[in-house]
């Protein structure tokens, strides 16, 4: 993976120094909160319900074991012993003190990490395919380009105060695992007929209040022009994106208002001036950055089928895990392992300090000391020898990391929700837990098959509910109670689509039953190996809607065994300013 | 006092702002070194270009291109930041320097604060009139926040990768 040189380290160290002084001035009253706000946000620091929340950048989801151990250290020293991995491949800590944040950033800088531009109206951390470099369907390794864009976007002087946040995702495989259609800019690294590398560039995708699938602005952008072309997109957006209404300030609204053809014309008019200018990438620079992403010292192995098959035959849980959590690797004898952070009963995406240390050790022993964070809030050991799978499974299982549910119904994507976030209308994590417990039976999950379920506590869509096969959104109602809208038909990847709401919203305790009814229709209507999403697309929303609303719901009390409002994770006192 | 070329200097320019009752066509532009709004320049250019020294300022909803063909006429061009977080001014400055080739004084006025100064200088501002309630010595420190940058912009014509020989992965170093 990429390692800092003296330039990278200097820039990050100077950022820590700068932020330390900004915090000092804030605490001394020299900076007003409104002036401090964008400064702290651009270091990933939010003021949430319980105090300050810090979002740490994990560039394109790739980290080393010492970096993971640093997360464990931060969780123990400054927080309450755990962290939350996010849908943008970052990690968040929820219980921090402002005056300690410069020390946390200094600790992070010591392992080449930071919170730079993980929030605020700037270019955010760049996300990518969690299987980059090891996937069998990869055409171009996106990691060097993601790193080149990370450096280019870090403290870009012209684009630090955009109309709104700006998210870039890059994928280099035939199967899009980076949700590039749901980003402000989505890049698909491809090869043309001559075998030259370039990018299909999408612009104006995004979720939130106005979900839109990105439009193609350029079918094939030769790699040399990556940074200058993005610069022109940013400049048009910076000047003409709306600033009068924050809900209409994302680039997707500008692209929609102008139309993709006019937007493209403006971008290309700006770019005419930059094409082949000094910002053009050089092969030396691409080669230099690429040198950090060479293959680890793989052994010459052949696929290890016999022993694994034998063990699987005798061991159903292992066989489940192999089927769901282990993915094919491009190198013979190796496998990609997804460690599930979705054990029913636990908060999706959370890991304790003990788990983090443990996972770092696993990475050292089984996967060349590296890890990936997925946008589905799981962790990946990308380079595991197949002959080690049995022992890895046994060890990881002891820490609750082998739930064989990747891609299944309980692999729920969830935002932190109203227990943590001031924007949320409703709780997400306890709902995710309730659903996961209801559908915990693996045979039932496997019968249902491939499905995605995404929960966001509000319309801002951090849980990416618009691109879940089933999407759940916390909505605000006059009585300030928790209500949830349920939508179906969303998907990410190559066949991205946005979900549609099925009808009036539901209470917290009705939601699992709603999902049960949706599943029921799917199981009744599906043809052969059709996935849930395929059935929805084939038969439409009507049968689902009809069945969900056909019968009353059993009274809540009978469902919740009298426990009323469920206690939240880690004994967080349940309160929110909204209730 | 303003910050110019990295030092604090006295300033003898004044900025003309239209009150609600005044219009660009009829406002009386005082004699002396004065920075007028773009609209006043456009309305009264016949008279104004006869002044010995004249400046113009742009709002963030105006565009550098509005001064196309005119930039030689100004001793100073200013960009007014109504709010420090209004980032349009950064692209206006970039366009004035890179697209229109303006080489004179480019001044940031309005809500100009320490923590934006480094970026402002990078995109081509060389003069800063900090918000009057701020200590100008403190604001000046903002210029020293970083000693190295990745991207090219106005202050730095080449990106880091074209300026230096950065090292690749030592594990693959065959040289």
C-alpha cells in the first residue's frame, strides 16, 4: 500500500499543528463557533449528541495493521472502547473531547493517517472497490489513481469552500463495487480497444434528499487528463452550483438544471485551457504511485480444493462461511475473506478495541499486514492462502467475526441514527438489530438469497437507503415519534436503480413484520434463481404493496415482549433532542 | 492597514459600496484612489478610465470574464467575500490570473480571516484586507500554515510531481 514520503508527512504534520492552534483559539474565544465550524469539519470533527465525533479518513478503504491498532488505541484512550466503520470506508469515534482532538490527530499522523476532508463542503475521502488489486474481474487497478486523486484533492486551495460536500468514487473492475453511480463524480477505469487506460466519467449522482443516478459526461478520458478534467468539473460547480439553498447545492442539482449536455459543454470550455497543461499526469508519477501497489510476495500455490472440500463436508458452519464470506482471488491458492461486522445483536459496522487489535493480528498473520474497509461496513483480508482458511475461520470465529451473512438479509447497512446523530429522525442501529434477530435463521436467509437492506435515520441517506433492495428511512412526523418509510427496488453496482416508497410509514416495531411480508411475496412469486431485486423489477411494486398493507399489524406490545423502547447499544442512554 | 506581499503595510485605497438609495449610474465617485463596484465601473467607465488610478471590485456572484479587455485599466482588482465560506471568490481569482492574465494587485476584501489566507494566496491574491475586528498580525500568520503543497495553482505553477523527484516504493527500487 501507499507509504508517505517526507512531503506527505510534512503536510499532515503541519495540518495537526494548524488544527491544534485552531482548537486553542476556539477554546480561548478568539474563533467563534461559526468560524470554527468549517475548520473542524474539514478535519472530520462534528458536534453530535454526546459530544464531538471524529471521522478518520481511510483512503479508498485500505489500511495496515499498525493503523488498525491505532484505531484500537484511540478507542481505548479517548473514546469508550469501540468505533464505527462507515459506508464511505471511514471510521468514526463518537465520544471525544474537543481539547483532546489535536492529540488524536497527532497520534494518527504518526501512522500516516488523518481526518482531512472527511466532512465539510470540500472534496471528501475518495472511495473505491474493496477488492481492488485482487478481484478476478479487475481491468485496471484503481488504487494508484485513487491515491493520486487523494493527494490532488488534499488542501486544494480553490475547492475548499464548495457549495456542498463532494464525493468521488473509483472502480476498475467489470462489476462496480464502489457505487460509482451514486457519487458526485464516479470513475470507472477501463481500457479502450488499443489497450490504453482511461476513465468513463460519471457526474451528478448522489443520494440524500434528491437521489439521482449519475450521468456520463465522458465515455473515455485518457488517464493523463484525470486531474485536469476533474479540476474543470469542480470549477464549473464551484462557480455555478447553488449556494442559496443547502438542499439544492449538490452538483447533481446543477447537472439536472443545466442538462448533462450543457454541463459538459461548460466543463469542456474550461478544460480547453488545461488540456495538456502542467496538471496533466505523467507516466513517471503514475508509475511511482503504482510501485506502492505491487503484489505482495505471493507464494506459487495451486488451488487447495481437496482439504477444504473435505472439511466443508463435515462442517456446515464452515461451509456456509466459505460460500458467503470467502471470495475468489485472482492468484491461484489465495482467497479474499470478508470479516462480517454484522453479527445479529451487534451494531452494524461497530468493532471494539479488542476486535481491532485482534483483526490487526489476523492481518499480520494471514494477509501481509493489510486490511480493507468495505462500503457495506465489513472488513476484508484480501490475500489469504486457501490453506489457512480453516485456521483463520476458527480464530476469527472466537471474536464473532465469521457470521456467514455477507450479501444476505442480515448484512444490513446502517447509519448511526438518532442515538448519535443530530440530523436523524429515528434510530437506525436498534432497528437493524431487531431485524437481524428476526431473520437470524441462516437457512431462511439462504433461502431468501442475495438481498440488500439499508437503513438511514433520515433523508440524508448515510445508510444509502435509495440503493438498497429494501430501503428504510426514518421520517419526521408531527408527533415527534419514530416513523419509518419502506422502499423497494433500489440497487447499486452495474445495474443501479433507485428504490421507491411502498406507501405510508410504519412504527419501529412494525418494520420487521413489513420486511417479512415483502419477503413472503418474493418467495411466493420468484421464478427459479431470481433474486429479490429481479422479482421486484419483473412484477413491480403493486403485489408487494398490496400484501404489506392488506392486514393490520399485531399490536406492538405483543411483539416487543413488553420491553418498550429497546435499550441502545453499549448502554447508551437513549435520548435525542427531537423526542 | 492591509497585508500585501506577506507584510503589513498602510493602505491608501478606499472601497466604494453602493447604499440602497444609490445606483451605479448616478453615484458620485469621490476623487482619489478608489475601488469601485463592477456595476459602477460598467456604468461610468467613460469618466472612470480617465482617473489617474482606479480599482474595481467583484462580488462573488460576478465573474472574472466581466472584466475581459479591461484589466489593464486597473491598479487594483478586489474580490469581496460576503462570507468567508463563499468559495466562488477563489475561482474568480484563479480566472483573473490564469484566464485573463491579470498581473496587478489582487485583493481579498470583506469577510477575510486568518484560516482562509493560505488558500487565498494560492489562487492568486497578493493583498488582503482582513475583517476590521481582527488583529492583522494574527491574520498574517495564516500565510505560514503549510510549507508544501501538492497541486499547481497560481502561486505554484507546477504540481509537486513535476517539481520534485519523489521516491517510489523502496521495495521496487531497482535504480
